[in-house]
C-alpha cells in the first residue's frame, strides 16, 4: 500500500471525552468548594463584573482561590489532578484509539488524534489517554522559576477554537507561530485537508468549530453523556436542524457503539473519496 494519508480526529475534552469539567473531579474539591460555588458563585459574577473572558477568568480564579486555600499550583500538581478525570466508556484502556488507528490504516489512512479544549493542558497531560494524542491544544499557564503557575499563557474559548483547525490543517503544532498560519498555502500542500478532519464535541460551546468544519468540507459529530442527557436532546436536534453538525451520538467509545460505527463510516467515506479504499473492501 502507498503512504498512508494523514487524517485528523479532533476532540473537545470536557463533556466529550470526560464527564463534566476536568477541574471538578479533585481540584475544586481540594479548594473546599463545590462546582456550583466555583463556577456559578465565583467565576460567573467576577467575569461579568470585569467584563472579562470567562476562560481567562476561571484560570486566574483557580490560582487566586488555591492561594487563599494555602495551595501552590504547579504543573505537577495539575497533572496529578488530571489522573482521575472521569473518562467515558472505552477510553481509559486506550482500546478506542488502537481500534480506530488500525481501522484507518486498513483503509490507507494514518489517524492522528488531537485535543482542542478550553480546559487545562496540564490536567490532560496527567490523564491516562494523553499518549494517544498527536498534539493537545488547550488552555495553560505560565510558570515562574520556582515552578509555580503565575498567570494564563493561553486561554482557548469557543470562538478562538476555530483558529486551531487551521493550525492542524497547515501542520503548525504550537500557539505562537502566526506567519505560517496567515501565509497562503496551496490546498495540496497542507498536511491535513479539512476533508480529512473529524471534529467531536459536545454542544453549544463547540458550535463555531462544528460549523466551520461542516462548511469547509470536514465532518462533525455532537456527543452527549448517555447518563445525564438521554431524555433531553433538544439541543442536539437543533444542531442538526440548523445544519451545524453531521451526526449525533452518545459519548460511548466502546467497540460497536453508535459513535464507533459513525466514525468508521466517515473514515470509509474519506477513503473512498481519496481513492485509498482497498479493492476487497469496495462494493
């Protein structure tokens, strides 16, 4: 078989790969707060009062609240809090990634997994599935010479997420390079065309990314937590009705699940379009 074609599956994190927000598993409880006390009673009013960006505000308030509680926030500390994040079924043992990678390779596609999240990169780095990813684009901190987090270095919100699709498209795996992003690059020189991208997200905060993916010829899937949203899918139905997303499925990453079949179906469609489908797999 000829060289495998790079194909990207890009995931949001909170609500997509993990239940709830990553900070809620152990970090917020370590501050002596409930998720409601942190998000609703602390972050939200401070964001409105400051007319600020809610991502930058939550990151700064994590540091401020931790200091008041006598905790020092370091990269190692945040990575430790990422170890116990509540992942959806089929992820923690890495079987999803192994299975999808093998399926793609059989169809002439080299699957590269990315995270694109407003959550914390440091916590993702502590998560057991971190080695599966080609690159993680997420919010993160600047650290001083003593290793203590001082302020947000990058804050990714629901609209700035869209720029990272172009970074993946052009093979730029950092936050700082702008010249290459803004310079014209012929479509056939881009490492990962939009047509070979799949974005998986969980709803409203991912709508701009899903819409861009959809309009650029890529593929988007909205997922929901099967434990908490099985009876209220109005939001998901609206995403389909408004032509913002291609598919909807429960966030179940086990073999044979609806999501598993949808992703494999999309990969098959990409392989047919690219001419990499093995002859014995064609109708």
